[in-house]
C-alpha cells in the first residue's frame, strides 16, 4: 500500500540503499464498470494539502462525460428494476469492502485534505457508516414517502416513489470521501444511476472508491466516476438531454447558477449547493430530491 | 332512424345566477384597485365572442404592490396558529360550495367548457381541495417535513385557462395551509373566476394581503416570477414557458414547482372491457375539449382489436353533443380562444399533410365563437407531429401495437411524462405496465380521475413537484 509518505519519498530521488521502491497506482476513470483513461489522453497533477505531488489524475473531457451518461442510462433499467432488498444488500456490501480498505482510505483522505491521521480515520469511518445507513433505506423509503390515498370514490389509489433516472452528481470540493459518499449513496439507493464528478483538487479517494464499487456486486454503469475540472465536465452534463437530474453540491455559486440555467433545457431536477453538514444525520432530502411520485388508480368493483 | 325524433330540446342553465360586473380591478392588499398604468383588457365568452367584462391589466408596478402586500401579510399569517388558518380555509371551502352554481356558470361563460363539467367536476373538486388542505394547516408536523416545518414566504403562482378555478385551488389551498401568502396571476383569457375568488376571500374575512390577484398576460406573469422578493414560484402551463421560468429562477433561492404539458398514452389491450375502454378513451381526450395537460391524446390499441375499438369509438363520437356550453346536455363545448383554435387547426392540418387519416363525426358547429369538431386520426406514426406534440384540443391520434413491450416503448417515447392509461382485465399486466410507464399518473381501467388526496404531477419534461395529497405540502415548506 502506498502511503503519502512513501509517495513523497519516491519522488524525492533520495531512496535509501536497500529500501523498497513503492509501486505507484495509475488512477483512472470509472465508466460502465471499466477503468479507462480519459479519451482525451489528458491528466492533471494532484497534490496533497502541502503541495507535494500525489498522482496524475485523468482530466476528463466532454466526451468522457457523454460516455459516462451512455453507461449510466444503459444500467438504469436493471438497477431501478432490481428489488429494494437487493440494492440494500449491495450498498451494505460497499460498506463491507470499504471497511476492509479503511487504512488506505484514511491515508488518502489525510493526504488529500491535510487532516491528522485521527481525523482522516474518523471521516473514513463516517463514510463507511453512511453506506450502512443508506443501505437500510432501500426498502423503507417507499413506505415513508409513498402510500395509499383515500380518494372520494370507488378507486384503489396508490402513490409510490420511483427513481428519476440518470443523475449527474458534482461531489463536494471538500470532504473528498465523506462528502462524496453523502451525495452518492442517496442517489443510487433508490435506483437512480449516477455520473459523479469528483472533487477537483482531491479526486483520489473518489477514484479509489470506484475500485470498491467495482468489487461490491454493483452493476457496471450504476456509478461512473470522472475526475478533472468540475465546471468543464459539468457543463455538458447539465446540458445533456439524457440526464434527468443534477446535484450541484460541488459547484460554486456562480457556476451553479449557470449550470441550473443549462439544466432548464430539459427540465432536470436540480439540487442546489449549500448548507451541508456532512457530520449530521442526512435526513430524507437527498433521496427525495431524485425521486418521482407515481400515482396509480384502479376502479373498485365486483 | 329519424334523428329529429330523438333530438334533445335545449336545456340551458340560467345565467341569472351570476352577476358579472362591467369591469374588475386587481385584488391587492384586500381591495380591488385599478392598474397603476390604468390599462385594461377584455375577457370574452369563447362560445359567442361576447365581451363579458373589462379587467385591469397588471404590470411591474402592480406586481410590486401585490408582492409588498403579500410580504407584509406573511409575518402575521404565518404566525397564526395552524388551527386558525385551517378555519379560514374551511370557511373558503364552504363558501365555494354555497356559491358553486354561480361559479360553475361563470366558469362556463369565461372558459367555454360545458356546464356539466364545471358543475360536476371543476367546482366539487375546488371545494374539496380547500376542505382537504384546511385540515392540514394544524397538522403540519405530521407531514413528513420535520417536527416544525416552516413556510417559504411569498408564493408567486401562475395558472392556466383550462381549469381556471381548479388550478387556483391547487395552488392557493396548500400555500395558505402551510402559512405562505400568495400573489396569483390568472390566465389572460379566463380571469373572472379568480376575481370572484377574491370576493370569497373577502366574505371569509381572510386578512388583507394574504391572497392577491393580478390579472394580465405572459408579461405580467414574467414580472411576477422574476420579482426578487418572491420565495416560491408555482406554474401550471406549457412546457416552453415552464423552461423559461426554470431559467429565470436559476441561480436564485426561489423554490420552483412546474406542472406542464403531456402527450399521454391510453393503452388498450385485446382483453380489455371494450365498452368501458371506449368510454375511457372518449373521456380521456374529449373531456374539456381535450384542453387537458394529462389528456389521453395518443390511443395505443392492440392490433387484434383495432377495428372493433375504432368502430365502437366512431359510433360513440357520433352521439357527442357539441355546442352551447351552458346547455346541460352538451358534451363538448367551445375552444378557449382564437389563438388556441388556430394552434389546434394548424396541428390537425399537419396531421393530414403528414399522411394520417382524419375523421370527425358529422356535427354542426355554431357560427360564432371558437369551435373544433371532435377529431380522430388513424394511421399515425410515432414520427408524426400529431403523435409528438401536445395539441391541447379534441384531437386523438391512434397508433397500434402488438406486444406489451411495444406498447410500453411507444408510450414512453416522448419527452413528456404526465399521464398514461391501461385497459386490460389482466391484473398482473396492469401492475407491470404501471411500473414501466414513465408517467406521474397512471389510470388503469379508468381515466382522468382527480382527487385532492391524490398527488398529481409529471416525470421528465412534464415538470416537477406534486400537487395534491401530503406530497403537495412539500412544495410550500422548508425542507427539513
């Protein structure tokens, strides 16, 4: 495992005689269950909080964003059609896989955000617990936000929540793991599929999380992870006619306004940025923002 | 058969029950006043082109005054105990019931829809809607929006002309129950019932400024939606205007709900109860002259019963009575405006030009007013404009399918997602299709049913947010 310290030493050119040179990881995008480089061939330098080089992350392009939407759309039928129990188990499986790589993620979060080891560990643990929390919601949210309606006539009438579709998620720029999980889990637990744009300055926990997702029985394409310039990737997503919703958590005020305007073109559901405390209990809001209510009527009669 | 032998005698509802003043002002801060610039516009009866009244035309200055009044009223109104707000709404519901016949006749005059519909559908639903939300006002902590849900502030509400008073009720009732105050802009062609509602607010003793009504056109609506001191925008109307509003609201803190257009598929399987299905098809597209966002404007009929269904449908359409909306026997009334009639006419012509076969029952249309005969197009392909665009008129496009999968694929092949219908006796098929159809309301073996407890609203480009039921409260409360 490569700790930030090991990375720093490996780039300093002062490896002591006899010491083992660590194996660096090539960070890649996660699209349709595969790990491609950016089709553009571009990368950008990711540093730790002190400015030390950590990795070259893919600088995803407009084309990568479109490919990710295609993958997310393709995965939507199967994932939204899976049973809630099944989705819940898969989200729980993500927590299990993350727990097993807890040390790695704590190190990545510490490096990315300049946190102490203890604080980074706490963030990682909270992120794992958040997957568990949302896993449990999969087969409960419909009972909480849906239900029968007592209409004034001889009709059976039932309202149930359904996933909105393909959701573009701009992950928070800070809280590179906990913030990311806090916006991603509520989108997919209800059956949406996601195209996630990782934090621009701290994308490595997101790109590593993709490896966890890939080994958690989550079908390919349900979550797609892009790294790069947030606004550059978000623009084509906000304007994309086959994206149904966008979470602007990771956008600044100015670009959020621009992206919301572009999203109006096909009336995407928009969750505006702001006011998020990732340590608080999340509530239903991030799930219901990406749910539609369907109401079915049928006559009652012999 | 001698048709004359069985002809109906005219049975007009009396106009004497409603007293329309020659002119109306804006309703701002509890009183009627002239528009600041003194402009007025005429509202017509679409069935006769008779001028019913002159109405003040609201502009920016009037919107400013109305928003100021609503802002001033917001503090005390939202601070009232919920039980007191509830009683105001119960009063309004009761007064609407008392004045129901008057309002039904008024609505029929101003809108052109048959008295049978305003009397039996619009008005009962209006009263029921206020009665339903009245009961929520002191129970909001149970609504699933947190233990102490707070109102948003001033709600800007823009409503259409197809169900003028009902759309007002859908907007105003939940807004007031949750403690918001309202500035409402009724549609340009149907302002009267909203102005009568202002009088009902007066009779109910509603505090001044809680409800303000500013008639006008699209420019008035744009000024209202764009006003910097409104906290909430609720719009029902076309998808094109809805997108414009979404762009206006982008980058602000205003909350937005949109209830927009549709191109609903009514799917008839070979095992359906065909007589009932035909009634449902007729109600689905000819109710309110087809000027319904959730109309079943695309009939998807299984190939094996295509001829049988179409024969029965044509027989049934030949018995529809088109004419004087105030006649109690009228089934299909007038189109709401010359502009809407032109749009329907243009799209029907496009249907013919693109190769679909047009059919209408023989019917005599009145010489004055805006009329369009019930029309069925067969041989429609998914690429035809009449299969893709919302016509908002009494025009049905018939397509066929062979398998349930094909029916679902065709039904979902639209940017809209408001309503859908399924006709089959097979329960498991109903439930599977209901799951697969991307639409906010699915009517199985029925169509065009509404109820205040039942959430209504669209998927995709039919808008977002729900009106009706517990869900309808969420649009007017801070999210916990």
